[in-house]
């Protein structure tokens, strides 16, 4: 395919005078020639990093994309952008998501590209890349690196990092010895790839299929399965056609596509972090996704995929059961099936023949795991602007609960007292953590699933109602109320809670209530 004279790369290489001369000369410096420069220039935006094991497979994925681009008559050039690895970043990766989005946006905008393939994997790399690509609005396809293989130990299937927390609690409670605890480290994350439960990375890389910005299959193909490289090569071929046709993210990621993504989120029992990331991506395209839309769609979207941390299975089983296309095919009666995708076909056309191979892992609409989706939005005098709970991963008997507050002012206070033998706490208390929102954290760290007090762990308690303005890892579970807004650091009512106050959680009624008189709250606020 010859490059169009009016394309961005055609303009760049065709410029007169010293500008065009240097553009061509400095491309020839890398061994390319006029024939290469006559093709559509496809940028491969790569978040590969050795400080991000989830994304460490992306060099090989990039080579597969290049193969596809060359096959289709394009000219691929790879470039790096910031990589955000959950495990290695301090104080929290969320603090850098928007920086990564700006990096992606400006590198796409400022270089003479005709289209771009976004290579991502770990939690924040996917929303950051989509935010940047949405703002730059050049033809784009997202390819993720895929989930890691299931972990194993002594016949058990393990999942990172749902089991990292579960096993640490058992070790702390004295039910798991230190030698076994350390031995499990060897095999719980046994390959490259992102966390293999339905955590935030699995969620966002799966939702990219519903958004139409990734090819069918992207969400669940394991990182080390050869089919991921074949998907990458297909994306390379496809982006050349999208660039030629000028099909931009703003045509793909429409309001209908975002509603499809939210419904898939609920059907998967996906991560609460999607409630933060999807509006950020949509906002770049002028699409407003209010919090109540998530709740309204949860009320009418059944949970179909039986995936940890809400369910039993992991990404490998989801893949073998048919992957995200099989889930989307089941959901089609509820979705906007006519939404355009990067395949050039509609979402409905993409998944029309998707086989469902294991109805234990992916349920049908007639026999769902739950008639509602996995997430709920709460409101009340403790969260006037809303709060979020992943009730699918909570303890059912705690979803309707009233208890006495035990308050921690901030993370330092939590660390200092949570395991104190004299902490005044009982299993029916409501644990409250203040000062961990976007301003207070800062950066809204993933600490909402803070630990059960040590003395209760040793009594066999494994879940309690916890309330904070933080986020939590998508791999975490428990009866955990998150994102309480306004946050305590900017004067939200959460800051006014004191030890002994009664807090009531009512998930069915979508309420979060602080049973303290208004006059007393006003007195505390004044003080
Ligand atoms: Fe990267 Fe979990 S640490 S996805």
C-alpha cells in the first residue's frame, strides 16, 4: 500500500527543503529506505520494562505486531512510554497514571504516525494508554500482554494476588508455617503476564474488547500462549487498514461502547478500579459516565463469569471456556451490538459464532451466577457523593450490617495499632480508615482492603466490614466499601467518624449511613 501524500507520515517525508531532507536522512540512518518511507507509518507504543514483570513479554509481542504491519504494507516503528508496574512503584502506581497518559498522548501526537498499536498489560498501563490514545485520536488498536499462567502449590491452584493476601493472613494467624509460606512464592507467579485472577489488569484488558478497541480474544489468551503472538500479528495487519481508512478511537469508543464495557464489567465481577478508569478514558472523548450509570447497569446485568476473587476460576479457565467473546455472546441481548469495533465489524458480528466451551466457567443468561452485576454504588450521609462495593466478592451475611466504628486516622495510625493486643475491637465492628483518598493518600492507594486486626485473625475471623476513601486491588476480596466521596482529606463526612459511632451498610438498599445526629456532626466539623 502506498502512503497517501496527505497522511501525517507522507507530509513528514515529503516536505521540501532541509526539513524533508533531514527527515529522510535520519530515517535512512536506521537502515530504512524510500520504499519503507512510502508506507503508512505505524507507531508501536510499548510499555515493556524489567521493572514490570507483567509487561516483560511485550518485546516479543512488538515483534509480532511488526510482522503484521509489514505484511499489510505498513512501516512499523516501536517507541517506549512510561511503564507502571504495580509491585515496584511507590507510593502507588495511581499517582502516575495521568503522567503515563500524557506521555502516550504527546508521543502519539508529536511524531509523524498514521496509526498506533498500544502494548500494555499491568493495571494502570491499559487505562493510561487508552486515555492518551483517546486524546490524540489517531487510529489505534490495543494489544495487551495477557495473563500469567495459574500458580500452583502442592496440588492447589493459586492466583496472584488474591492468594498473596489470603496466605499472608493465614501465616499471620499462625495456621501456615513460615517454610511453606516462603515455598509458595516460587510458584504462585510462575510466568510473565498480569495477575491471573479477574483483577484490574484482567478487567481492563477484557473491557478493551467490549470497547471495540482491541481484537476479539485479547482479554484472556495467556501471556505465554502462541495465540497471543498471532493476535498481535493480526493487530499489526489490521492497524494498517484502520490508518488507511482513518477510523479513529472517537468512532470506536462511543457512549454505546462504554455502556457495553460497563455491562461486561458487571458480568465478569470485575475490578472496582474500572469505576475510576472508564470515566477517565471516556472523559477524554467528551463522554460522561456518572457513578449512577454503573449502578443502573449493574441492576440489570447478570453476573455470568465465575472468576476469582468473586468466584472460583481464573483466566486460564476463562480462556479455555471461550474467553471474553463467549461472555459477550451471552450478553448480546443486553448490549449495543451495533457498536463499531477495530475489526471493521460490529461487536455483534465479532462474537456471533464465539463458542461457549464450559458453562461452569461462563454461565448463560438463563442460568446466571447472580441476577445482578458484581458492583454496587452506595449513597447516604457517610457518602453523599457515592461509594463503591464489590458485593460479589463480599461475605453475604455482612451485606446488611450495623456495627460500631473503630477508626484509624491514616495509614500510619493503622500500621501502629491494627495488631495491638489492646485494640478495642470485636468481629462485628466496622473498621474505618480515613485519609487515603486521592488527596489524602496521596494518589488513592490500594489500601481499602486493609487487614483484619491480628487478635481477631487468630480467633478465625477472616472478613469484617471495612470503609475508606481508598481504592483496593481488583484481586482483593471482602466486605469492603471503597471510594467514599467526598474524601476525608477535603472535609467529607468520613473525616467526622469517631470510635463507637454506629455505621450501617445496606447493599440491597444501596445505603451507607452514619447514625450520628446532624447537630453532633456539625459540632465535630466546627471543632
Ligand atoms: Fe501487574 Fe497484578 S501486578 S497485574
